[in-house]
C-alpha cells in the first residue's frame, strides 16, 4: 500500500479525518461515553469536533474542586454561547477546606490568579482525592497564605451562574457550602459579566466605597434569579435554613415548567424553635419541606404558611414577655 493510499484511508477522500466526516449525531453518541477531561481536550481541536464536545461538556458540568467551579462561572458569565448550553447544574457540598487539605487550589486562588503572591502554586508531588486516593490528573496547588480552615464559597458566584444560564432544566443547590457576599454598585467597578453585577468576591484587590456603594447579599437573594428560569423542571434546595413558605410559593408560581421539587432539610430557623402545646414541648412541622411533585408541594403551602405566621407571632409574644 502506498503512502498516499494509506493517508486517504485514514483521512478520507476529502482530506478530512474519518471522525470529522461522520454525522454530528454519531459524533455526539461517541463523545457521550467520554469523561470530562477528554471532552475538554476535544475543545482544543478544530471546530468540526469542538462544537459537539462543548455541547456535551456544558450540558451537565461536574466540578472536582471549588477552583474548577470558579473557572466555570467566569466562562459562562462572559459567554452566552456556553451559558446557553447548560441544562443540569449541581452544586455539591464540597468545601474549600477539603480542597486545601488535599493540596488542591480553591476558588480563592482563582480570584487572585493575576496577583502572583496569592495565585495558585505548583501542585505537590501527590494530590489526594477526598477518599484519600491519589489524584492522577493536573490541577493547580493550594497557596499556603490562605486560611486552610475556610469552608465555603461566596453566593455571588452562584448568582452570576443563574443570571447567565437561563436554559437550566434541573438544578441542585446545597447551601451548607455557601456564604454571604457583597454587591458593589459603583462606577469605579463596572461589570463585564452577563449578570451586570459586581460582587466583593469578584474583586481581587480590596476596594474603598461608601455605605451607599455596597449591599450585603444573603442566600435568599437567589430566589429572584431562580424564578427567572422559566424552563426549570426539577429543583432541589437542601440545607437552606432561611427558606420560607413564601419563597417556595414564589418559585412554584414563577417556574411554569416545574414538575419535581425537593426542599428537605430547609426552613430550620423555624423548625428549631420550641413549640409548647398543652404544657409539652414539641417541634414545628414544615409541610412544604418535602420531596415530591409540584402539585403535592403546592397543596402543603396553605398549612405551611399558616404555621410560619403562627410561629412568628409566638416568637414575638415571647420577646414582649421578656
């Protein structure tokens, strides 16, 4: 076999590789069996392969560390093309302290990536997974100047994501790993993201502003952005003690495509309040803090909202008494 015929057999008569020549549906099926790392490598090839790889990579992204999550948020919050590809989003309970304990850089190193003193360092000889297994991939190492006991990520990064990715069908949020953030409204710090907002967690250097320039953002600030996901079909919000029946009602009303919900382990601020009934101490029941269909959850709201109102009145009476 001559060299030219061998090349033609591999590249095809048109001069393209066989993988590039096959139908996009077939390529998508092949790529669906590849791990994220391989899909990322395909992004670095020509446009004939990178488009299918990008669709699968961003459809349901997984994050090994908070560093990778911060990278992802920066990408989708500045690229509508990639943001529109995201359909499934899961924010696990992985904590920054776990990343540092195992030698991985966290979201803080990504935030300070342009400042050498605080940027990610060369990884140690061995990076460890949470299960104490040796990590064989490539990942930036932690910067020892940061506090290794930090455990959470700022809420601003999740808001950037929700504001950009409006085609989400399924979302899972675990608030055990999120902390408050600051919304900065100042012409000195213009926003380049799709959300049009700037948070304290976005700025690598300290800022100076008056009280009118900054607003403390609590986790419930996310509700207004969740209600804009009109294509959302499934939602899970766990470990959100601030969540109320009114919040749940707003979500159910403004997300017309919603089918399944899971609000278990939420609403604990009221649940932890003691309730005295006939001289006996009991606990508040929160009917809407359940897993089921949208219809089942909506049916519990009348009872749940009444219980919350009663709880608020009861706590107010106790304060007046004291």
